[in-house]
């Protein structure tokens, strides 16, 4: 919602330069970078939790666990590309002058790899997780949206069709899915502790 939107009718180079000069560019992309970094940390903890017998991973197949590992790698690469994405505003003058834009092109180069890797690995995790993480219907929707997000930069770069920019909003759906998984895992963990079991017994006794 915070991402800068250039005026319609501008050429691609001018449109990008307009976005880079927008006051919202830095806060929007800094917020995005921070959010993805938090997701990465959460995913690292999620993958490592299988070694401690966390109930959240007991029902996952070997394929789903492998997909979770790939999601972690993909998020790491995404966070890396988000740094030049945030800093791309430093190339605005060079872009308008038709000169080399190393920071901007670093983002483009990494994004072509990071977006598909995130999209397809998340889709694989959602599809292979069965009922372990969320409901299968939710998983199917997330898988479809994740694939659409993954191919978004390639499709947009090849066609420059403005409506394809909507595919990038798939990141919000994927992030919401991960947040839901995290909350569910915390709830199960709390219920599994002695204090949690005691609270449930007390609630049932007073009900």
C-alpha cells in the first residue's frame, strides 16, 4: 500500500525514476525489508524446530520439509535483493541520464532469481503440507498465489502490462499465511506446556 505509484502515460525509464524520487520509496521498502527479514528469522526457527520434535513439523512429509528448507534459502536471497532494491534511489540521476545504474540492476538481477525461488518453494511447501500447517483449501490458494508472485517480475519485464503489477501483491498473501502458521504454532506450544494444560483444566472446570 505504501509503494510509490508513478503517473500513467510515462515511459518505463521515467516511471521508474519517478518512483525512486517519491518520498515513500525509502519507508515503503525499508518496511518491506524488515518484514521479510522477520519472516526469514521465523523460517529458520521453523526449519530447526524439527530437531526438537516440534508438533508443527511432525505431520510434514519429507518433501514438505525439504520445501521448507528451500523457502528459507529463497527468503535469504530475497532479503539480499531487497537491500539494493531499497538503495536503488541512488541511481535516479544516472537512470535519467541514460548512464549505468549498478544498484538498480543488481536488484533486477537478483529479483529474477529470488522471486521465482520464493514463489515456487512456498507453493511446494503449501501443496505438500497437507493439513499440518493450514487447511488444504487455504494451502491450494496460497500455492496458486505464490506461483503467480514468483513469475510476476518475469512476466512484467517481458510484457510491461501494467495490470500484472497486481501479481506482486501475492507477497501479502504469502506473508499472512506465514503469520497464521506462526500464531498456530505458538498456540499449540502454549497449550502443550504444563501451565497451558492447567489453564485448560481450570477453564473446563468453571465452564
